[in-house]
């Protein structure tokens, strides 16, 4: 079975827990002056502006997506230059960039990114924030394997013939059989299913507020924590998560979110970056463990359009998030958060307990 970048982390985390359990169960000492977030077994050192960009490199208007390869390299998509993907080593050193093809007027349109191990090689799946560039599979150095544009998706699904129907991919997730589910989060609100041979299978969703419909299905992921694989979808503008079986049948809806943007899973823990200034951890039963960085007063300022917080770096507070857009675990349980803010920002949450 193909291994996703998050499945790689899940499988290696099991080994890590067995061989290194004493270190994980004890709080890690730190002399850092960085703020701490979380509580109990989920405490983190908050390292803002993680990663070093050399001269001529910038996140531009936003940092968007996060992914980690099987070799531990961290991939960040962005709206700056050059390219649309920056790749860092675990120490935060930039090792390469790619994705110049996914740019308009000299600026990148990097958005969703996910990595899957296929055979002996990782492959990158990109969902650019763009009407025409569609969706692409590349090598880890950016060589394009294939690209599916709006016309391809429209032909496959038959769902975009209505005049003005939009397609604008945001994120994907990988199915157990080697296929994948592509979310048209900024377009017409569908999730499109493809098989392991990149052939169209079916679609579900569409715009709406009732169960099974979406208003911005921004992120989606395979949730098999209870032993039965399901598709979990961040129904962002409806402020909820929804779960579906692998054929797209609605199973469950859960509210209590603010503007959920994407999902990652490690072991029994689900990670949900929320665009409205917090990052949430859920247990196996989807009960909230902790809201990292949560502060209602701070959130009120962030959402005040008159303040324009995403562009006011001088007002940002240590240990607080502005607009978490994506996040993922590494094999050690650390979390990398990319934020939709002017100049971009990547925060490493270093696990302490």
C-alpha cells in the first residue's frame, strides 16, 4: 500500500514511541525565552519565524501549506519568490526551491501540498491557489509528472458545465488503495475521487449548508484512527468538520470549530489548524484536548478588519497565532504551522511533554 507523508510519520512514530518512550514522557528542559503553549502532555515551545530564507527568497503575501517527506525534509508552499515551494532541513536551513511553473505575474500561487511514498520514491501533490493551473504531481525537486487543469476535471466529473462554475483546488488526501481525493475548496465545493491509476471515480459534496454539502471544503484527510478508514473534511466556512465513507456517503458532522483549514493525524491525535487564530488537538473520539494559542480577546483583534492584523507584524504577540492555514506533525511530535499572513510565517511548536 502506498505511504503518505503523514502515514510515514504515523508508522515511524510507533517505532519511535517504543524505542524512545522515556524521553517522550518526560518534559524536555529548555532555557529558551520562547513562549510555551498547551498543557499537560501537550506542551510546546513556540518558535516563531522558524527557517532561514537567504537573500532573494520571500514568502510574499502568505505562507500556505506544510508537508514532510520520508527523509524528514519540511516543505512550505507560499505566495512569494522564487518558485512556490521552499524545502528545509530539520534545522531550518533552506536546501532547495521549486515550482516556478506555478506562478502568475512573477509571484507564486503555492497552496495545498501533500507527499506520498510510492515504491522507493516520494512524490509531491500540489494544489495551487489558481483558477487555471489546476492540480499537479511532481518529484521532490519539482519535475512535473502530470498536471490536471480545470478542463480535465470538468470533463471527468461533468460538474462544471454550468456557466461560471469555478474550479480552484485547495488540498488533497490519499486513500488506502493508492488513489486520492481532490478538494475543490475555492471553487464549486466538490471532493473528487481518483483511483491509483489517476482515473476519475466519483464526486461528492457541492455548495450548501446541510450535512454532506460544503462551504469551502478547504482541507481533507484520511481518518482511520478507529480502524475504519473515513474521509474527514474541513468544511471551513460552515465552521465544522464532516466525515464520509470512502465512497462519499456522509457519516458525521461535528461543530465547535471557528474556521478549520486542514488536518493532520499522528497516532490517535488529530491536528486542526484554525484560520481564526488557534490550533486544535482532538483525541480519538474527537474531543478537544487543547486549543493551542487560543485567546478570545486576541482573536477579536485578529478578526477586526479595521486593524488588518495579518499585515501588522509589529502587533503580533509571542505565543499567539494570527491565521494558521496548515500544520503537520514531524516524527518526533513537533508541529509546523504555516500562516496566511503578509510576509508569511512558519512556527515550529517543539514538543516538550
